[in-house]
C-alpha cells in the first residue's frame, strides 16, 4: 500500500494529464507527412474538438507545455484562440508566458495575430502591456507590439479600426530600423489605411525624414493602388 504522501492528488493527476495530452499533440504533429498550414490546421481542429469541453485552465496548461517543452507555437496559440473559456483567461503574464522565447517572424506573427492582438482588441489586456513590448530591447517583442495592432484593424477578424492606439505604437517605433520591425511598421500602417487614410498620410508626412524607405514606399503604394507592391512593379 502506498503511503499517503505517495498517493497522487488531483493536482498531480491534472499535471500528468496535461503532460500526456501535450505529448500526444507533439507526436501527432511530428508524424504529419506534409507539415503545411492546411494540414497542421486540420490536425489542430481535431484537437480543438477533443478539448472543447475541457476547462479553460487545462487548455492553457496544455498550450504552455507545447510551447515550453516542445517549441510549438501555431497549434497551441490556435487551440487557445478556438477555446472560448481558455481565450477569456488570457492576461498579460499568461501571454508573456506563451510568448517566452519568441525568436522568429513566423512565431511572433502567429502570437500577435492569433492571441495578443485579439486579446488587446477585446479588452483582456491593456495598452500599457503593448507599449511595454514596444519599448523592449528585444526586436521580436517590438515587432509583436506592432503586429498586435493588426488585430485592431483587420475587418475579417473583428477589427473595427483604432487609429489612436495603432499610431501610438507606430510613433514609438518610427525610428526603429531593425528590418523585422520596419516590415511590421509598414504592415501596421497599411492595415490602418482602409479605416483612416488621411491619418496615415499625415503620419507619413510628419515622419518623412525618420521613416525607412521601405515603409514609405509600401504604405504609399497601398494608399495609391490598394496594394503593397503594384503588379506592374512586381513584374518588372
């Protein structure tokens, strides 16, 4: 007979189950023959259906384990985004735990587009957290701040347009010429064009001497043609 101290309690059982589920998801991802977005998303949808009745805290724990132990990003972020109870539990510390170790544009954009931007839009986190990221010494967190503004503005994902908050982040990073940050600044401004073209034009004019040439070119192309790169230029 086990001594009382050796009898697994509810917390131990939950941790064991979290680890088990995360390991199964990792094994399934590694076994996919074609690891492209459609196949990975189809795999994630299966797990979303499997976990849809689980408590939000459990799904968050699985997602954090997938990020920390196995290095996954896309699937754990989408598991949370598609589980309303888990999504509603997002806070600043939880988001930063999920974003710990971000080191590439794909992971950053998945994090900011799938979780951070929508959470900001929906009032789960406040402006101060995003502004803190914008001031980070880590360029990936600065990019995350800019890409999070996309969630405020993309209509197909519930964005209604938020000129004030978007431009506040853009102003903080107008002098940042890290390549990944500049590209994100261009993206943030281009998404805002459809909501307030004059505000974006004024931002470009005011910061003409500070903005990188790529940002000015791409955003002005968007204003004039509706495209980041006009087709004629792309063919040339």
